[in-house]
C-alpha cells in the first residue's frame, strides 16, 4: 500500500481567496467599462453640440454673404434684436432660391424663420442678442444699431450672443460680412 505524504488539491481558504480576487477583478473591470462608456457618451454629446454651433455659424455666414437687397428682394430691416432680409437658400434638390428670413431670439434660442422648414435653431441657451450694422469701412468705422433700407444693406453685421453655460454667462461676437451693398 502506498501512502501519500503530500497534500493534493486546494484548501477551502485558497478557493475562497481565488473567488474573492476574481470577483474584485470583475468588479473593477465593470466599473472601468462603465466609466469609459459614460465618457464616450459625454464626448458624443459635446461633439453634437459643437457640430450644431459650427453649422449655425456656417449658415449665418452663408446667408449674409448671399444676401439680396433692393429690387424685389424686400430690402434690409436690421433692428437691435432681430434682422430680416432676403438670402439665397439651398433647397432639398440642391438648387438655391431667394427667401425672406428673420434672425432673432425665440424662447432662449437663436433662430431663423421665414422659409418653408419652420424655425431653424442656430444656438441654444441664448440669454440675449445684440445686433450692430457697419455703416462704412475705414479707421473711423461707425456701427449703427438700426439699418432700415428698401434698397441697400450694411457692409457687415455684428452679432453679440450671450449664452449661459452652467453658472457662467459667455458672450460670443460674430462678424458676418455682406458681399456687396445693393
């Protein structure tokens, strides 16, 4: 008969220690995956917000650069808090047609209205909008707070957009050039 003097197998303490360590590794891995997933979600939301803001700025620049004043266009009506003008707008088929649009604040958002798509939101969380109009170029540049003309448009429009981000209020200043005076 052969007698074994050594141990064979694992003790209960060793098995429990292995189970606890495996559970801790699985818990830490789950937490790590949760944090990574949450971070990816936050980055995606920030990217969407930045894309929306960049698209809004692109729309503003394109609209002012394609502005029509005079003739059948309906003139330029620039007020302190909103502006109405005719601009060439791209249609779903890819062609452009002149459309009368109004840019202003609506329930805390910078919006453009007047064309067939309803209101287009260009910026969210806007607390105020101030518009100024460039009268003439040069060293003694003059900005006016109102421009009402059935025949012409200013050289540029300056938009000061105050937005609330958390507890802070930020002011963005955008300068939109107009291609030519009508």
